């Protein structure tokens, strides 16, 4: 078993959920290309990445808390430490907010938010003992600047953003870092039936808003501007940098959406400044 405190030149041990396809698979490749160690998870413990001496694949359903604890414990036991934990497993749910199916929404939250939370809660005691480590939560541009028809998906990502920002402040004194990755549209299988579900759709009043937005997204499949291999390499470079970012926005489309959201928010604050500042008790 390796030492709990790696030397500067020692390869880092990465635990990455959901490496069977998309960003997870590309991220695993990028980490291996950097000479690092990958312990990846898929639902069945299988994967189509070529055999590699620094790649281990474990079965994991992130909605099963006991299985999460077992997988994280087993991953730690392989090398005696976990240096980077990446919450990548997740999927999309599109549709108008009003007629979204409650069951479908709760199921998505179990994966996108509660699954990621369970992984963090299982990994943090090990990282605290090391007094080192880095948590990377892959959210979405929807977690910063939600669009029409993605309200429920955005809500799951907003939740992960919020808990991550709070966690970052809690664990910084313990030598643990936190980075949020907010990708725009990348050319993965995210817009296929494997990773995207549509809920509701029965209210005609939303046909030109949420309905049209969902149709546009689905039509974009295979034409997304983002290159997942480049995105994955950017994530690895950010984590390995001397000062990893709190937020890593990926893609020109994501950059533009964040800029527009910030400008609109700043304008809103300025317009209502007097009201905002007028609600305290008199001095």
C-alpha cells in the first residue's frame, strides 16, 4: 500500500464517477495521459477503455449510499490515499417546470445531487486524515445561467454549486480544495436518450418556450461546439495547477452565458439598490 502522503513527483490518485462515456471517459483518458492513477466507476463495473496498469474500474450506483461508502473505501485501499475525487455521474431532465413529473425530478436529484453528496461525505474523512485532497464537482452552465426548459436540471446543479461553495470554505483549513466545473454544450452523448430525459410536455401554453427550447437542444446533438477531449485536458490542467480555480467554466457558449447573466444581475442590483439598502433598522 502506498503512503498516505505522496511525494511531489508521485502520481496522484483520481477517483472519478461515471467513466463509461462522455466527459467521464475523456477525463479518465486525460488523467492517464498525465501519468496519474484512475479509479473509475461505472454502474456495472465494466468499461470500454483499454486495459491500463494505472486504471481500475469499480461498480457503483451513486444512489446506493452503502455502495458509495464501499466503493470509496475500496478505492482508497488500492493505493492508500485519494488525491482527487471527481463527481461526474449525472444526467439531464428537460421540460417546463409546471408539468414536470415529481418522480422523475426526484430520481434526477438522487443522482445529480444526493449521489454526489454521498461520494463527498464518504471521501472527506479520508482526505481529512491525509490533510490533503481535491474535490471536483462537474455541474453545468445551467447551474450558473439556466435556460428555458431546463429548470429542474438547473435546480439539481444549483444545489451542487451551493453545497460545493460552502464546503470549500469548511475544508480549506484542512488542506482540501474544491473546484466546480461548469461546461457548456460539449459533443458527448448528453443529448441522447442515454443521458437526457424529457418530462411533461402536455401544456400547450409552453410549446413556444420550454417545448421549443427542448426541441432546439435535441436538434443540436452531434453539433455541440465543445470538444470533450479538450475539456477533459483543461480540467486536469486546472486541478494540477498551483492554484486551482473555484469555478472552471468550459466552452465559448458557457462563457457568453455567464457574461450575460452577470451583466443582467449587476443591472438588477443597481436598479433596486435603494430598496435593498433601505430594509435595515435605522442606524
